[in-house]
């Protein structure tokens, strides 16, 4: 047991480069690791979850969780729903993970101190009503996906990200995947608010 613990710590140290390695990430995912589709889902989203830019969302607040955690839950629940209801699971896993990949934090939190200050530049800035986060972040997230993960962009994933804030954003979701993401986002958000995640 001592040897195993030593090896585990050593492996984490070797893989540590300022962000989580796979072993540490799997520990972080313990809330869903016993779920039926966890391993298949993880293989699909692993490259994004392990990337430095996505891991910065650990420091973006979302209710009492992080954007990182919120997006993992939306991604997994959307993937699970897609398998059960004959929707494309890959599109749902990726769109769920990236639906809130907006570039700048909008809620202040102590954790942001660990990030470059440019990530906080929109906090406290006064905006007109339709320029507020709820109305703009879906498009900002999609543009950020084009910047960091263009290889994951396709018509259906893009639409699911762009329209996930329906009905606050009045553009109606176009594909099944878009409806799955907007629905699961709301279910997960309500459960987060209720302290169920
Ligand atoms: Fe959102
Ligand atoms: Fe969301």
C-alpha cells in the first residue's frame, strides 16, 4: 500500500506541469466514475479535459461549483441521454463539455487569483442589458472553441453551443443535439443550485 501510494504521488509529480494529469483528473471525476458510460465518455473528452486552457475553467466560478465541473456534468448527462434516446453521443459529449467555454470569467472569486489577470477583465464592467453574460456567452464560447479546439467543430456541435441559452436567447435550437444540451444544462444547473452536485 505504501509503495502504491508512493508511486501514485511520483507519477502525479512527473506529469505535473501546472495542470492536472490523467491520474489526478480521474480522482476529480469521482462523482461520475461509477456511472455506466463513464469510461467510453472519458475517452472521447479526455484530450479536452487534459488541456491547459480547459483546466483554467476550474478557477471560473459557477454557482458553488466551477465551470469545469459544471461542463463535465452537462457533458456526461448529455452523452448518457443521447445513448438512451438515439441521438449522436459524440456530438452531445463534446458540445456539453464546451457549451460554457467562454473566454473570460464573469463571477468574481478568490480562485481567479491563480490565473492571468486577463481572464478577469470583464468582472465589474458595466454593460447594457443585452450585453450581459446570459445573452452573450454562448457566442463567445463558440468563438473560443474555434480558437482553441477547431478540430471539434461541426455544424451540430456549433449549433448546440450557440443556442444552449434558449429561451433567454430566442434563437431556437436547430438539431436534436442542441435540444439535449440546452435541456441537460438546465437540469444540471438546477441540481447544482439545490446542492445535489
Ligand atoms: Fe451557458
Ligand atoms: Fe451551462
